[in-house]
């Protein structure tokens, strides 16, 4: 390893990037995924950048039309934030279900997306909330959807080696509700075997403008238009239609996997739970008169 740097501003980071030339670059956020993947595998030419001391990468702020969420915010700060709970409940659900307390205190939302694990919890929630990621590099900034950052290859994002996820922008949408739930191999400290994130507009018991994302079906955050359409069904048909659409979606995504029967069974159970959460949050939203419940 050539060097380890801990810049204290974006400006300092830019200077360090310019000085690192063609060296292999690694960016460390919370380090919970990076250390496992890279321990003992760092090339002698690598340069590491610890992003934890850059204040521009932190903060949770309601800016009216959207929430600004810094990429270095931890799972603990996310699931305890009242603005996230009110306007992005699915993300709150996902952050609170990740790993142990120790992991949640270190793992960051930017790192979770950058790692691009098919089992990652927050990318699906962010995608269902129609969030975008603001990407910073020496050449400027750009705004990408969560799906654009993830791409199509498991465990590999689409960013260049000088791109950094700076922040997320989560739209504040009136009358929308959202929810996330996963099933893992163990209780509490668990990597998801399948997860489900949904957001939709709720009015008088009916859903519209739905977004449905499923994790662990090959890659993270796979969108299911069929399940979105099923949520628009009349109440009497909605639950069974939603379960059937998700079951068929899993069959198309991983048709030859030995885990398919389990995942089809699991996703139907998740569908029931998430639908109940959405309906309960929708009723609570209407009763309280709040702008949104995520």
C-alpha cells in the first residue's frame, strides 16, 4: 500500500486525488464491507482515502422538495432521524434492520450502495423512494438514480475509481407511504436472503404511483413493474395479486437457482407483511393529516 489519507474537506480530497496519479484508489466509509472484502488483498500500488472526516459528506436536512442525506451518515443516525422516519420510512426500516448495534454505528448509507451487494438493505429502500445519488469527482458532479449506480453486475457499482457518492436526494412526496422488510438466515444480526421495499401514494384505501424493488435476486434492488401494477388492484384482489406478481417475478429473475422455491415462498410472506405495513401507515397518515409517511 502506497498511502493512507484522511482528508478533512472536499477541497483537500481533490488535492490528494490529483497527487495520487495512476495509483489504484480505494475509498473507505464505515469500512464494515470494505475490510471484509479487501483484508490481505491490497496491492502495493493502492492508495486509501478515509472519507469519515469530510463534513460535506454528512448531514440530514429537509430542503422542502427533498431530503438531503449525506453519504457518510450511519445506519444509526438514519433510523433515529425524525425526518427520515416521516418522509422515508422504508429507509428507516432498512437501516434499523441492518446487522448489530456496532455495525449500525459504523456502516454508512453511501458505503452500502457503493458495495453493491445483492443482499444490501438500503439500496432497495432508496430506489423505492425514488432517491438519487449525487456523485462527486475531480471533473464535477452528476446526479444518478440508484439503479444507475448499481448497474447489472453483482458486487460491482458503475462508478469510476475517482467517483465518490456525496449525498442522496429523497423526494418529499405528499400522501406517500413506504415500507421495507427482509428475511435472513438468523434473527437480528442477519444478511438478507431476500428483501422487499415498496413506496406508493395512498388515498382512501387505494394505492397508486407505486415503486417496488426486491433484493437478492441476482443483484440489489431489482424493480418489479408487475408487482407495482398489482398494488393498483381493488382491495379484495390486491393481496393475492401482489403475492402472485412477486412470486412470478422471482421466477423470471433466478429461474435456474436451487434457492428459487425458498425465495418464492419467502417473498410471498414478505409481500403480506409489507402490504400490512403500508396500509397501516396509510391509515395513520390520513388520520394525522401529515404530508407524508415516507
